[in-house]
């Protein structure tokens, strides 16, 4: 079966499923400076899988469109101090944060 003949949304779904558990690719995506760098990595992954996705396909089709937007922009709302869990649990406290009180999330209602 020729994967390039599938609709774009199905090819995107196949790419997302292929990325699940791909440690090297996920690490590279996480360390990208911006959305354009993410698109380059995703285009390479698409080429390796034979999906034939274009830059436009990636930037206009969810969920990858949303990943790229999130990478290029700050989130609308963050909960907590926006530290990854493994860093938030460490026993070491940064000197600059030691004096500042921790913000609390009181809920939306």
C-alpha cells in the first residue's frame, strides 16, 4: 500500500504513532529552539517512513500544528512553577528561588 495516497490526517496519525516511544526523535524535538526546527525533524521522520508529508501539512494539521504553536509561544496558563517534575522534586534549591515565596494555584472557581 502506498502511504502517500492516504489523506493527510491519516498520514499525520501514522507519524504521531511512529513517534510514540522513539526516544532519540522525541529528545531532539524537546530540545528544538523553535517550531521551525521541529518541522525539520518531523519532515525527516516523515521521509524515513515514506509518508511524504510537506511543511504545510505539518504546520496546518493537528496535533502537530498544536505542538509547533506551543513550541513557538508561551502557554496561556501554567500551573505551578513550570519546572519538570524530576527537577521540582530535587532536594537542591536554587539560590535565586530560595528567598522568593512559592506561588500557589487556587483554582478557577
